[in-house]
């Protein structure tokens, strides 16, 4: 099932896809039974928003061997965690703004985990009990500031630096999905989630051993090799098999 968050005539709702249409659900969040109500809308008649408004966003650095090596970094012995603020989230079709303080801002296409229920100290094999579904993410990063600061907060925390969407897919096996990033139509990243050093269950176990995860929290699972700079006017598409395509435009 594909869950969307959308706006229609100023009202923000959740809905589920029915072919090429979307039907509003009664609930004001995506964590219940999602019983539908009313007539379906055409996708052309609604504005698709970020599928979730997370309380916290946990990033995982260097979770693909080739990406760690392309940046000249060692492969971590355990997941390397960082946080992005909720204010960095934007939705499909929204703009990513390049900050004046950075001369090198990169795209990073990623699979994102959306938490469905409170959890702490989860066993890796039990991850399906706690995950609502998966979406596409772009972990936009000011690479020069990351290197300058020696840590990730400023480099990954600017407003608009976390596009999410277009939907939350609840019925998918995340173990071997194709992930592809295109910049201005050209493929610049192509990998599979099976190449992750730590898989979804292991990430959920590790992160929940550090902090309590709550419904709507998002874990970014890392990016494959091929990251590169963004420039004013670029169009970036993050496509993940079975989920969809997240599109952003760059302004700066």
C-alpha cells in the first residue's frame, strides 16, 4: 500500500493510492487502520507533500563500502549516526536551496525507513513489527562544511536539505531494491540496498539501542557511490524500485 500526504483546497490529509487516483482516509495520521472516506481525487488535483513530518531524522553515514571509499574514508566498524532537524524536510517537487556559506553541496539518494510504533532495544529480526514502511530521501550535504567542521550537523542541517517522498510504501521487501539518482536526466548513482553494510534490521536494532524511536521518525540508511555537486537549476530525481521517484529542483 502506498500512503500519501497531500493538500486539497488548503486541507492537508493522508490518503492511499488507488491506481492513478488517491483516496482520503479518515485518520489524521498514517498509523491507524487507514479506512477510506469520500470520493478519490486525481493526482493532478492535489499537491503531494512530504509523506511524513518526522519528530527526528537519524542519518547513517558510510553504509555503502564504495561511497565510503569515494570520499577517502574508512568503512565504519558500526553504524555512524548523525541527526538532521525536522526543519530540513521538504516534499516532492519542492526546491532545495543552496546556502551562501557553502561552495559544494552534494545530492545523496537514499532509502528511508519510517517508524510506525514506539520502540526501544529492538531485535534485528523483529524490525517489521516497528516499521510503517519506506520512502525515498535525498540527504543533501554541504560537503565542504562537513570537511571543515569535522562533524555533520551544519553540513546536513540546512532548511530544505532533506527531501522525502513521494509516498510511504508499506508492503515491500527492502533487502534488495534498486536505487537510482538522476541529475538533469543523467544517471549519477545506481546501487542496490543489498549493498548496504548494515541492513534495515541491523540499523533499527542499533539506533533503537541508542534512543527511543517514535511513530513518524525517519532513519536514512546511507547512500551508494556516485555523490556529486548540485548547481542552480539542477533537477534531481531519486528513484527506488517499488516506491517511486522523488524529484527536487535546486535554487542557489
